[in-house]
């Protein structure tokens, strides 16, 4: 299944409705494929959607899969994806099951992977570059995880230094501990920078993991953030 078509230029009046139909057909085909792969009937899928608080009747699912449904609300895509144990974006751009897609009506088809990167904001050409807030949140996630990992490695190396059998082993372990501690400090600094940027840009930083309590005086009470 593919959303691709021959691009005929901006003067093609049929381009937009055809593109809409292609997007809906791609989602419908992937819903059907995943449903069958999971051994679910249309009724099973309808029941799973209802369990998630957003009922989608069996006949609506059947009409969607057969192309008889005229609309496909975003909320349906979200719930269907969860019921099918996948991500909403993989219903739109089914990697490995769709070759090329049109991201917009008046654009040429591109690979499903490139379309997915565009949708998530990871494509380098998006609006001349990645959105600064999105970049800051990605940096926050990366540096928070890296700081915690380096701190754990430093603690382990200190334990190895305390329990070393020889002066040489103790010295090597202490060097490792110092290295990991410096790495943790570097990532904590970068984490502070990311949080400061998010605030300066009018946003609210994500909650900090309890392991990192104290690095940001402006933060609310830290909570689990995995």
C-alpha cells in the first residue's frame, strides 16, 4: 500500500481530495494489516477501543477498512493505534509496509522514513531547521539520561576503588570514577542550559528525575520521569 501518485503540479484541482483519500487509505490498510496480524476481528478492535474510553463501532471500522468511510478523525487514529499496540505515526507512515508517500497535496512522493521524520520535526529542512523548543526538549531528555548513567558509573567505580585488591587497581578505578563524575557534571550543566532555554522561550521544562534533585532551583518538586 502506498500514498504515492504522479505529481502534476499546483494547477491540478483534484490533487487535494485525492491526497486526502490516499492518507485515509494508508491508515485504513495499516489498521487492517495490524488487526489481522494480531488475530483480532473488527469486533475485537471495536471492543479494545471502547475499553480505552473512545468507542469506535465495528461497522465504522469495517467501513474505514473498505474505503466507505468519508472521514477519519485524529482521535480515532490515536485510539486505534493504542488498541493495535503501535504508534499513531506508524498508522500514517507504516515503515516497511508503505514505500513512498506524499506529506502534503502539492509535494512529490518521498520515502515513508523521510515523511515520518518530517512529521516528528526531525527533518533538517523543516521550516529552515529543527524547531528550537523541540530541540531543547530532546536535549533535556538526552542530558538527563546521560547525567544519571554517568553518576551511576561513577558510584560503581568508587566502589571498585574502595574494594580494590592492589594500589594499581585502586588507582585505575579512581581515575574512572573521576572521569564519570566529570561526565555527569557536564551533562548536568547542559541539562540546566536546556531548562533555562525552555523557560526563556515561554515553556515549562519537563519534570526532573529524583536523582537530579537540586540542579534546578526553579524546578517544582521532582517526580519520577522515565
